[in-house]
C-alpha cells in the first residue's frame, strides 16, 4: 500500500471519530407526563381507581379493563396508562 492510499483510508476514519466525539445534545432528565406512575387504589365495590398528579382520576371496572369514569383533568395518555396498569392486574 502506498502513502496516498493509506491517507485516503485514514481520512474517513478521522471524520467518523470526530463525529462520535462531538458534543451530542444532552438527554433531558425532566419527567414526561406520559411516564407518570399513577396512584392505585381498589374501591370497596372492587373497582380500581388510578390517580395522577394533575388531579386526573380514572375508575375502571373491577374485573375488566373498561373505563367507568374519567375526571375532567384527564388526557388521553392518562387513560392509556390506567388501562395498561389494569391489564397487568
């Protein structure tokens, strides 16, 4: 291998190395609302209640993952989270 061909091989490697060591954007440590773990409570009639930090309360049927009531503060991801937790019960 001559020196010009080895220089051509080194250049892409240096570019790749430079890209890997450049300052990457830092990952956010802020908690996303869709990652929230709800407070869980079983009501006296067997229904399951899931409460969220923003005041959202979702009540699901005792045996099935079916929404019975949902508070006005609830967003779609709150219902999804409650249903996911209920499916694991």
